[in-house]
């Protein structure tokens, strides 16, 4: 049996995904160094085609697209990761309590989850951002609020299955308290599906964030890839690269996260991928 | 012996690179004649199922593949036959019965249609004629109402009925050979006895050869003409059933045969009757019955009904029953994992029925449980020392002391004390069961509740664990309630026995008396159903 | 499965849906109360002078000055009688507006659903049949890329290539209003406008179902009943189409149900990109003009739609899987 490490890093898709993600993360961290210009600063003539000085050209107001890309990477990643963490934390809590305690706790929490799944999530996110007034925080809150239900369902299912295992009964028999059982015996054994779902959720969060920014509901003072696509759409006919370049950046990043997430899944559940 | 119809020569089957050994089947040769039942016996990992699947070319390609040998059947080598030729053989000349009929049947297709399919692919019969044949087959395997059963889905039938459907499918085209891969392992004892009788009856009537894969020497004694013993992919011993069972030659076979517990009760019943460590009075447990919002009334299941039972101090009592008899529910009520709906549960005289979890806490250590599944009963993320020491530390024992005690206990159950620092996945099934026993002992209980503690273990390990439990019980003066479906196991470790059916206890008393003179109809039926009951080694 | 039992099941599901939909309505109502600004402020802002008295007057006129719970009670009572109120912005009944704008959205969603489930399941099926061949690799690669592509960007790229460069399809709208097409011509015209938005919205879900279908086909193929079928002498093709296919469709059907809400959300983006005159566009306008009656109406109708499609999906599931008992 190969080790997890071998299965994970031996997968060329994972390596490809990790390479791009690594690049994006480094660019995001080093954004101020890589681009001396503020992303909203007008640096040259509008609609310049790519050149040495402005590697990806300039947009309709003469802002550097390169500056937008590197600062956008920051915004997009930070918002997506924070939103994912928030929704994983909340979803895990709801799912764990529902699955472990069952009965009316389960009924109540699952009704709540269904509720949130009945409201079309993207419309809900739009309304939330509008109500909270667009900002980085409200984007994070909105994305988290619409993304936790699937996490809750996954965790609940896992907790139900782990709870039925005999080592949990053994813990009850030696007198361990409910909360200690939940956190020491049950939850650590639901980690691997949670990690996989969580990592794939980052990709979804990026898609939601860029769609919101595209519609003009992004954080007003932060450059983001979705916003760049939205700002460029009126000039599609004459300056198609304004839309294409940030779109490709979103596509590649989401694709890489999906590849890594699936690689994790394959490496953690080797039987499924082998047969 | 007449000319063999199937001859396997030097068969070798390779496992994928990441497996623990290169070959699943390593140079096995055997032959089977017309009208013969050949049993292939082995423990898990012996390669017996892989060999059976190789005959029909059903190995999960590309990971497991045949790398050498020949399989001669009706004048050709099946390993070198074209795919089209193999399809003619499959279902037509050789058919197969699997272990778990629930998953071996397509859940979305009526059983009649699944049987009908064989005639559709192998014959030119028209629809009414095929239907006629299906009904005939179903009546041949003694399915009730053979006119209507074809229109049922698999989930609507019982386990025994599903296996009868599988047998009907296997017999459909009067094949020359039937391969039966543990066909009764997933069934209850009484159902198993019926299916074995049916298989023998049909085999005798049609003169079919049967290659019967099993791990159970009782079943071998019941059905086999000849036996082949396998271990780690190699053939260990072969011979006529009577000889192998009476006078096995190979050491491994000797050990396997000796590991089968005898049906003669080992402990004589003691004349005195000490005070009970556990006494149940009128215990009841009902599941369901709660009506849902807008839903109709839920189904009520009376899982335990009016049960009276005692476990005298220092004695071992077997609670015997088939699946669904309520024996596990009873156990869960006793240890407080379920709340009983009525009746008394007296532990050392104290009635704990209806106690909340908080109220139960001071009594927890009195009863500890040994679980069935050695792979699910130890938390894979905790070290063995933490697993054993958890209970004592929760009761206030300092951690260092609890760990020292854990080392001691590991020694008592026959493991190295250093095992405290290792994780469960580093141990085999039998060793894990020993760790589970150590965990139970760490609480210094008065009563051990063992729920089918050996049913998931290989035969050769079963007896070691049983003997360990029995020795510990006697040397520590423990009482034990032992839940099992296997009367041989009950005879081996218990002085008293209680037989449970449909939630109620139908008969109880000293094991030796009940085995010698069963009063209740169902007890007699259970005893009659034990495979290989006539065989004593 | 008798028809009557199924009918009873459907009625029960519809009854169970009522509290869910009311709950969603209440939740959204309370949420919108938190929003900064209201209709009165927006109207006053637009008319230039915004004296406090004028705003107060407007609030009183629209009942916005009453306590929140009273407003909520009135609203819920009206909803129960299918009165969704009046849109002061559009000077029309909310229900009339919704009816008018629902058809384009339903058309878009329906087409997308059929396209994505149909083509998705087929691609997944063939990828599984051709597993580990170059055909499978192409389908799987296409699916994983489509699965990672933002909807709005696909829409813009399709417009760029097929409208701007090739001029095959119109860039926006649902029909060519100035041509006054009627009858069949109008159908063709709408279909022509529908192509790009439907493809845009389908692509992601198509990829989702294709991947799911491929994975479940492969998983099912490893199960024991497939070995049984093989041991009966069936060909690979017979096994795939008679046994595996139906079993593998079940998770796809479930997923299609789960995704309806998301599909509706996705249509907001697509409607915005293609100026498709549907509910999504309407929601967007309503939000920015603080037309909360209209917005609430849209939430109400969306929740109804999601619940309804979920019931339909569950009925399909019951018909496909005999193990589901509807009378429990």
C-alpha cells in the first residue's frame, strides 16, 4: 500500500494544480513588490495593448491590468479562504450537533439547513451583500451564509456513521461526557471528508465572489478579478483582452483548487480510485 | 472417481503491486468430478474466492490477473478461451452463487426479470415459455408462491428467499458445474441449514458438480464429498471429507480442525446458585411508534419483551438467538446504551433501569462490554494505551498509574506491554479483540458483556480469544453475559444458556441439560441446524 | 406502486412544503428590514428635494411607518391569499409582474435542465464506457475545465466569439422586438436568442452531471450485482444498459434536485450578461430601487419553484427506485 504522500504527490494533476496555486499565492503575498502601481491608479493611456512596461496592457481608464491581476489575487484568495473557514466552522458545528444528538436537535437543525437550501443561494447572497452594504466583510459573510448547508450535511452524515461505531459506545460505557466524545472520538474521524469538501468549497467561494464583484457588488475599494471582468464587459467588442485575461486567471485558479481537492480525495480514499 | 469435468492446473493469480504478497493463488491444482461436492476451505486471505472467480474469468481486471496455469473444462482451457466462448460458459455451463444475496441481485430489477435474463441471453425461448421456466425454477427451489415471487424486488424478500432466487438462477440452464462462494455465510443458522439441504437435494437430482467455498468446517462436514484446504494461496491438504475431518495430515489442517469448538458443553453445571451479578425482571424495549407530522403511524417493533434473566456471580451465561431476535438490543439496555421501556435491571441488587446518563455514572464501571467488530471497536486515531487508560483516568486514576495498569493488562491478554504506544491499525483482528478485552478489564467490572466477540474473527483465532475470555473470567472471578448466534461457541464458554426469539426468551437453563434435552421446539430446531452436528473430532 | 399511493405522497409533500415556503418568506421579510434605506428614501431622493416631512408622508402612504411585526403580519396574511402586494416602482401588481417575467426564466431554466442532465448524463455514460481511453480523457478534461469556469465569463466569451466575431447569434435580449414576429417565426426568433444563454448556464451543470455520472457508473461497475450479471453470461453492453445505467442515474437525479436553487441563482448572472428579461433581472432592479414587495415576491416564487421541482424530482426518484416506500 502506497502512503498518502506518494498517492497525493505522485498525481500529475495535483502537481499541476499545486504549481499554479503556489504561483497565485506568492503573487498575492508579494503584490506590492510586483506592482508598484496601486490597482486603481491611472498609469497610462486607456486601452494600451500589452507591452514591456505594462505587461497586460491598460483598461478603459488607463489602469494597469497587471496591477489589477496581482492585487486581485489577494482580494479573491483572502475573501474565498476566510469565507470557507467561516462556513466550515459553522457547518461543522451544525452538522456535528445534529448528527450526534439526533432527535429534536437533529430535526430542528436539519429544517434550518433545508430552509437555507430552498432560498436560491446566489440571489440570497446578492441581497445579503446589498443589505450589509458592499465590503470585504459583507462578501465573506454572504458567501459563508450561503455555503454552509452542504458542509453541515456532509458532517452530519459522517458523524452519524462514526457515532454508530463501537469505539464510541465504548467511550460512553467508560463514562466519557457527550462533548468530549464528540470532540475526541467522533470529529477527528470525520476530518478527511471535511478537508476534501472544504478545499472544494474554496473554489466555489471564488466563483461566487467573482460573480458578485462582476455584478458590481464587490468591495468598492479592493480590486478583484470579477470586478475587472465586469468593468471590461462594455468594451468587449474593441478590447476583448480586458475581459479575457482576468477570466482566465479565475478559471485556472478554480481549476487548480478542484484538481488538488480531488487529488486529496483520491489519496485519502484509495480504494475508490483504484478499482 | 469418474473423469473430472473441471481440472485446475498450477493456477497462479497475481495481486496488484501494493498488496502484502505478490500472488493471491500460488500454484493450485485440483479436479472435480460429475455429481461431486468439493469444498475449498480456508481463512480470509487464503485465495479461495479468487480461485473461484478465476474459473469464470470474473477477476477485477486489470489489478488482479491470472499469470499462469490452465483451467480445463469440457475440452477447452478457460484461461485461453475467447470472450464470446466464455459468455456461453458463464450461466450456461458453469454458474455461480455468491455470499451476500442482497448485493448480488440488482436492487432495481424484479427477481423474475433477473432470472429471465439468463434464458434471454442463452436460449431462443419466447416470453411465455421463459416465464413458465422461471416459475418452475422458483418452485424447484421451494420459494413460496412461485407464481407471484417473480414480480418481487430483492428488498421485498427475506435473506433465505433471496439466496433461493440465486440458486434458481444458478440452476436455470442445468449447468455442469455450480460454484458456490460462501453461499450461507450471511444467513442465519436455521436458514443456512435449509439452504444446505436444498443445495444437496438439487445437486443429487441433477447430478451437478459443486465447487463449494467455505471457511466453516461444520458446513464441510455437512455437504462435502471431498475437501481442499488452502492457506496463503497454496493448497495445504486434499482428501475425502471423512478422512480429512477425522485424521488431518497437515499441521495447519490439524490446527483448524482443532479450533472448531465442540458441541459438547465444556462446563458442568454447578449445583449451587450464587447471588446474581445481573438480574433482569420483565424487561421491555419498543422501537418506533412515534407518528410523524403528516405521516402515518411509524412501525412499532417490540424488540425485547418481558425478559427475565439472571447471571449468577462468577458464572457465564450465553444468550443465543438469530439476527433480529433482540439479543443485541437487550445487551444495549443492560449497559445503558438504550433506555428500557419497562422492567428492572439489577446490577449487584441495584435497579438501574430508567437511569439517566448522569445517574448511571457511578455504576458504569460495573458492566463493561467486549464488542463484535475488532475494526470498529478501537478508535483508529488513539494509541492503545490511551484507549485502555481512558476509563480509569476519567474515574480519577492518575494518568501514569493508568498507563502502568494498561501495560499490565496487555500482558494479561497475551500482548506485549510495549503495545501501549502503538495505534490499532498495527494489530491483527485477534490482537485488537485482545485490546478490547483489556479495555473492559481496566474498569475492574463485575460483569463482562460480550456481544458476538469472535464472530468477525477467523476460525483459528476464534478459539484463542474464547479461551482467553474463559480463563480470565475464572481467574478474576468475573460474571459474563455472552451473546452469540453460534451454539458451538456457547457450549465452549458458558455454564448456562438462554435462547431468545422474537424478543422473548423461550428457554433457559444449564447448557448441558438444554443441549441434552431441549424442551422448546425452537431450541430443538436451532440445535438441529448446527452444521456438522454429527461430526466430532 | 399504485397511482393512488403516489398521489397521496404528492399531496403530503405539498402540505409539508407550505411551512417551509412561509418560513422562507418570513425570514426574507425580516432580513429586508435590516437593509439600509427604504422605498420612501429612494423615491424622495429621485424627486430631488427630500424634506423629512415628505419622506414621512411617503412612508405613511406605503404603510412603512407601522411596527415591523404588524407589517409582517399583514404581509404573511396577504401571501396566504396569494396577494403579493403592489410594486410602487413599476406601478403594477407584484403577481402580474412575476407572471410576466417568470416565463423567460422558466424557459431558460427548463432548457438548461434538459440540456445539462441529458447531455451531462450521456457524456458521463460514454466516458465510463470508454474509461481510461483518449475519448474518456477528452470528456473528463472538458468536464473539469467547464466545472471551473465562471458563468458570466463563459457568457461574455460566447458573445465575443459567436456574436461579435462570427455574428451567428444575437448578443442580448429574448426576441427581436422591432420585427414583430408572430407564430412560428417568433418561436424561431426566441430559440435563436436562447442558444447562447442556455449554453452558458448549462455548461457548469453539464460538467457536474457528467462527472457524477462517470463516477457512479464506475462505482456501480465494481458492485456484486454486476459480477452476478457477468456470471450469467451477459455482454458488457447488456450489463451497462440493463443493469448499471438505471442504478447510476439515481444520484444524478438527486443532484439535479439539489441544484435547482443554484440554477435559479445562476440565471441571475446569465440574465444580466444577456439582458434576458427574466426574474433574475427583475430581482436585481428591485433590490437597487428598494422595491421590497417585489423582491419578497421574487423570493416567494423562487422558493415555490425550488420546492416544486424538488417534489417532481422525488417523484421521479420514487418511480425509478422500488426500494423507496412512499407510505412511511
